[in-house]
C-alpha cells in the first residue's frame, strides 16, 4: 500500500541509511576509452607541429598583451627561483615527473574510491582537453624558453632534467602547443574534484598542487601566465555546464526526528500520570482508545485515523 511504503521510507531515512553507492562503469570499456582519448590528443598536437613563424608571432602578441595588462614578468619569477639551485632543480623534477602520473593516479582513485564522481570527472577532462587541442591547432605559440624577447632560459636544459630536445617540425612532441597550459588546467581540476568529492578539512591542501604547478611552468620558462589563465577559463566554462554530483549522506548519520515534519515535544515519563491519577496522554485532552486510536476527551471531534501498522 502507498502509505505503508511511505512509512517504510521514513523509517529508512530515520535509521540514517543512505542510497546504494553509484556503480562503477565497466573497466573493460573505460580503459580503452581513456587511452583512445589521450592518443587522439597526442596525435592532434602533432598535426599543428612545424608552424614556427606563426608560433613566434603569437608569442610576441602574448608577451605584449601581458605587459599591457601589467602582469608580472615571467623572467622576474625565474630570476627569483634561480637564486637557489636546489629549488630550481626540485621545480624541474616536479614539472618533468608529476604532470602525467598525477592525472593517471587521479583517474584511478576516482574510479575506485569515488565512482559517483568518476563519470563527471571523465567528461570534464574530455571537454577540457578537447578545448585545449582546438587552441593548440589554431594558436601555435612559442614558449618563453624559445622566445628570445622573454630573455629566459630552459632551466631543464641547464640544471636537468631536460624534457624537450631542439624543436623539429616532424617530432612527436609539439613544443609550440603552449596555449593553453594543460599542466595548469589538469592540476586545477584535480584539486577541484578532490575537494568537492571529499569531506575532510585537509582536502583544501589539494590546492597546493595547482599553485606549485603554476610556479613550475612559469619558472622553467615552459609557459606564459596567459597559458594558465586561458586553461582556467576553458575549465570554468566546462564546469558551468557539467556540474559535480552531490555527495551522498554520511554513513550512520541520523536524521533529526523533526526533519520529517513537526517538532516532537519532550518525552513524558510513564510515571507522570500515576502520580496525579491521570492516564498517560490525558493531560493534553486525549485518552487512549482501543486499536491505537486516540479519542478526544470532552469534544465532539471525530477520532483521528489509526497510525499505520507494519505489514
């Protein structure tokens, strides 16, 4: 019966039970899909390789735009970091080794521990990466380490480890795919996804990852500020369309009794009626009837409906 089902749902809610967690999509489907998406991105970057003159022209435009916007010079940031050789070596290692392994570990973690958020994560990364690929094709850009006007060095080549060799038109790695920076875009989204899918106070420490990444890509002369800004703008547009799913209720968290409607009054001990000679419930003008029906005392009101019984 409908009333019985509603009463059972109310009992489940009051018991603090939560719905069953979202099922993980089949791994046999997800693994080839993610690999295919990544390979499409890698080969798509290669298509735009070799546009040397356009890349240097666009670099000059970006550099002038940043100066017009009064953004701090990337060369100034690099000079500060170069005052400490251990620091610049650590930043080089971070840039060279963290970016791709971090996204792989992140996807595995979300798939295994946060299945309710995994599909959202996969779609956001897909659209973010696709948007970045479109700009790689349309706006080839020489990074600061290859743009003489910036007066910056390739810190990986000087201090190690080096990530790139000399640019070649037919190389697999397109060194002119700097706009936008997926180092920054992926790092920012990793932090956002881990924050919205967790509850602990320490989850905000994930913001350190994108902050260190931004410092690394600028100090090593691999990206301009605008590369990271554009990546964040694309991510923001994607997140406006693809909202994160809500977190499930905490396990064992009891819902307050008043949440189902009405606020219960203080409990009355059964001995209270014995002391003054009244039956329990008589103080509020009612007496207990048979079959669980409460009958109004001294009024002509009809008895209220009996409380629903368990089947």
